[in-house]
């Protein structure tokens, strides 16, 4: 069964601290996406990681992909309250017949406290 | 540029009824995907449409159906509603179907369906 596991599912951290969210997946993939969802709002694309070793950074967030380990990380540096949201990873799987499919993690709910 | 628009935002229905949700994609986007979001299951893929054709379908019962019109607008229908259908239903549009190639998904704000 295809699985995408995020951990932790809930994270409460203090402003100014660093932390990493992990996204493990159970099958071969060379594409992975990170999205952010604010409470009561829709999902917004953060990063697209398209190859092994890909690293993308935007402000205090940095995402990386290790396709051999089937692992992506989302690193938060010096967290601020505005980063409080739920973060989802989605793994792009190639199925038979050349079709692709996105498998989503359950999301990591992040609360950054003063 | 207008984003993805979903209507209605909220719906309350009773078991056994049916419901139709609507999604207007970003102008120029021809692909629309639908997802069901629940706290326990996360985002579950429902359908993907491109140029009025269903390209991909998730593992949902036949009570869930959808369609796409020539203007790329899409609707999904759920018949014989069950309590477990209560969820946030999200629509996302993109230039190309995710099943073919990479294209960022632009999500609407969703329709919150409550079945009582």
C-alpha cells in the first residue's frame, strides 16, 4: 500500500527556535510537493522538489528531497508566529500506463508560540 | 487574476439527500481535481478532469460523481449522503493534469459539507 507519513503530526514550538518536519514515503518517486494551509483557508503551494538532492528555500523554510531514502524534510529556522499553519507533503507517484498520482500526507499542524 | 472559486462555502444536508458542489478554475486552467479533506484521513483524491474528460479517479464509491464543462468549470455530486461524507471538499485547478505532468495545484477555499 502506498503510504506517505509525516511526523510529527502536531508541533508546538517557541518563536526563534528551529525544527524539522519529516515526510517519508513508501514507494519510488522523484517528485514531491509541500503545501501550506492556514486555518479556515485553502492550500497554498510552497515548494516543488523535482529530483534527488533538490533543495529549495523561501524565507525561514527550507525543503529537501532524498529519493534514495524516500524522505523529504521541511526545516524551519528561527520560527515566527506567522508560520503557524498546517504543512502537507504530497508525493507524485507514477502508476502503470504512464499516469501519475499524488499521495498526500496527513499534515503537520504547527503552532509557533511567543 | 481571480483564484479558484468554490460554491457554496457551507452546506448542511441530511442523510439520504444529494448535493452538488461547484468549482470555477483559474482562467486558462483546463484541469480540475477534487479532494475530500477530513481530520482523520487527510486529503483523499476524488477525481481529475481535463478538457471535459475524467482522466483519473480515486477510490470512492459510485455515489460520488463529477463532470467538467466546456468552460472548464466542474461540478461534483454526491448522492444518498451518509454521515461519513461530512468533510471539506477542495477543488484545485492547474494548467495540465497532475496525472500527466507537473503543474502546481491552485486550490479553492473549499465547500464544508455537514451531513446530519
